[in-house]
C-alpha cells in the first residue's frame, strides 16, 4: 500500500553543559530539540510541522559514578519522543478533501462530487487518479487490488457546496470517468485558500556559521505552523520523494506508471518563494547580577517573491533580537561549552523566535492566492 503521507524528523539541537554546584557535585544540563513534519506524498505539501524540546539534569558527585552521555541522551530522547506524540495528538487535526468525477462535459470541463471536511479554493490544483493494473499475490495469485495511476491534473474553477468545477491542465493521459482525488490540508477557516510557499534560499552572512539548511528548516517550520501559508517542501526533498518512489514502489509488482503517483518535481507549483537572509553578530561578554553573561544579537529578514515573476517582491519582514545567556560558574571543564559551534546553536534558537514573529508579520502583509 502506498502511504498518504510521510513523516520526516531531525534532531536539530543537542547540548550538554556542566556546572559545579555549591554542594561540590557537578550538575549536567542536557537538551535536545526535534523538528517534525508531515508531508503529502502526492502533492509535496507540508501540512503539519512542529518543534519540540526536551531537557534533563544529571547530578554527579566525585567518586560516585561516571556520566554516560550516550545513555543519558537516549533516555532524554525517549522522553522527548513521548512529548512529541502528545503534541501531535493535541495539535494535529487533519482535514481531507476528497472528490470523484461526476461528469465530464463536452467542452472538457469536469464536475467533481466532493466529500470531507475541507474546501477547495479557486485556482487549487489537484491530481486525478484512476485504477491501473491489478496486483496479484505472487504465491496464491489472489488479487491484492489495483494500483492508482495519474490520469490528469485539474485546476479548480469554483466550488459550490459539495460540488466543484475544474479544467484539465494539459491533455489527460487516461480517461477521466471514475477518477478521484484526495488532498490533505490544515484545519481551520481558510485552510484551502492559503498561498503555497516554498523556501527557495537561506543565506547566513558574517562570521557565525549557523548552517543555512538549518535556518531554512526553521523558517519552513514556522511557515507550516502558521495559519497564513501552505508550504511546499524544497526541491531537494522533492528529489528524495522520487528516490523513495523508485526504491519502495518501483519494479516488482508495481509498474513504473503505478510508482509515478508519488510526486515528481515537475508537479510542484508554488505561488510564492521565500528567501531568507540572516546575520548573527559575535557575542559580547558582559556581567549581570555579578555573574558573567554573553550578549547575542540576531538579525533575520524574509522576502516573499512571486514564483511566476521573481523580480516582484510580494512581502518582506525583518527583525532584530538581542538576548543574554549566563556562562557556567563552575571550575570544571564544560562538556559541550560555548565554542563557536555552540554559539551557533544559541543563534539557531534565537532564529526560531524570530522566524515565528516574522511569519506572523508576513501573514498579515501577503495577499491570498
């Protein structure tokens, strides 16, 4: 069976700091952060995304035991995965729009009968699927069902109640009679009318080396988590979908045509492209309440440009965030200290705060599709 959506997860934060306490023990503070996203294999659209952090403290007295970071991180990650499950169960409310061809008119237009809890905006594009070749059990030769194959891509003209009118994009490759589609969207008013955005480029300027790919992921999560935008996975992920298609569904009992129902990059049509630029200033040492601290300043800007005319800027937003982080007071060596790499991690966390704020600003400024 071909899945409706795939889950992508990445550990995007892992910190371990040590500090000597007043009782002579060493306290280790461990943190992990996980980015999680669900995306539709037929459309490449990311319809749910979240970021979850977990932390724990370990106390070690000299001569009692040695801290095994691998065991501690494994336990922390297990607890964090439990929190992710609770977060998804609370927040994720899928809305599906399903449709079936009710009539193919003489002028080529199509009338669709709709079901489900969502709605389709004018201009939305869906892929129509029909039954293809039969799949047989290789041993008993019993029918296991039929492979869905793409028949045509349709652009929705209008929706009225539980019916919609659509026009084919290009010539259909199979008869449309009996064709059907299913698309997932976020719940909430206007879920079907959000502009489709793809993060095209993320650039980090200056000496602080926050990975550009991580910055792009942070902005993408913020866009998907908002109710203002729909999000299309970047082109490299769309390429990964093609690899999954060939590896998991190509060959054997599945024909190339059947496997082709997974997205190829050619089907992606974002309305807007997001371009992200960030500059992180080197941290400055200071003192706060008699304790040493480091001050950090992050500057992030996002521009949304028209995908059809990339010279036209649709909306922009830029903000600056300054924050201070206390330095460890203990004399013992920091397990993962404030090296250049760890400074970059702090700036990545600041970027998350900025990205959420910037997306809210862009959502208020960007027009609908």
